[in-house]
């Protein structure tokens, strides 16, 4: 990355502590973020994206299979220095972020779900988020069928509403990539289970910035979506 990193650059945090129960028929006891997609542990694709965007380090929030994740990735991977935040018990996505805040540097945070990826550079997203550094920003992608995900109602660049699953057809969804100033996470209580989506993002509806990206997206949360990842040309 030739461009310099601006001041107050966010710390990258990947949420990788989930149990991955829906994928057990494929992965067995392997942590979901370590399942191989086209011959590589899935999480290495995310780390590579961060490196290409200009990040030099990342923190990985781990829980289930923590020792396996550390053994595979070590202290450096894809050109990034790797640190770990180990949950002793499941805290949910919001609880995991709040717990990690005690270990990562002060300042904003770029949070990524460890089981999904977008086929785009993350740098434009971070650059756009840092134009409004005191406001949270969500990366939204357009998919041909929202029925599995739920959808976002976006108006004038803001997420106005999170819509429940049940509808179908094309639309915008939450891609699991977020920029948070520290104050946006202040409602999360240390050591408590919480959902990042319900306890933070939905409460920010109406003031949550949306970075809309019409690009390919995949998550590996089910055997069907995991199998699709093995076929995608852009992941080779």
C-alpha cells in the first residue's frame, strides 16, 4: 500500500469466536474461521484484505477453538502482526467487541465478522468512514435475494431501519464490516453478553452511515454457502 495511513487510523478487530454449529457437518471440530476455502483458511482472506487496505496489525477475538486458531496463524500472518483477545465464555458479538476494547489501543475500531467477506477493497470504506470519524459506518452490499439475511432500509446514505428476515428479492444487507468510534460502543457493559447488531447498530438507526457497495459477498455460515465459496473465481 503506497498511500500513507492517516492519523487516528482504526484498530482492526476480527470476530472469530463463534461456535459455527450450522457448519459442523462440514467442519467437525475445526473453528469456522479456519475452514479451508480453495485451499486456504478462510480468515486469511480477511487478513489479506486488511493488509491491502494499509493495516499493519490486527486483533482477533477468539473463543471456541482458540488454541487451534493461534497455532495456525501465529503472531504474524498475511504481513500483519497478530494479537489475540481470548473469551473465556461466549459473550456474543457485542460482548466480544466490548471485551476486546480493554486490550486494543484507544481510538476507533474497524470490526469484521470472521465468517463473511466482500469482493472489494476495504480502503475506500475506511477512508469514507474517517470523513465522519465521530459517527459509526456500516458496509452494505446488494444481494439478489435478501431472504436469508434480512435487509437494510437506506435513505440519503443513512441506515433508517433494519428489516427482519422473511422478505425476498434483491436488496441491501449488512456485510458485517463496521467502523466504530469508541463512544458508539459505550452502551456495552464489560463482561456481559450482547449483540452488536441489536444492542448497538439497531439503536443507531437513523444516524448510522451506510457505505453502499454493489459487489459480491459471501458468508460461510452454512454448508451450502461454504460449498459456494469453493467455486468463486474471485477467491482464487
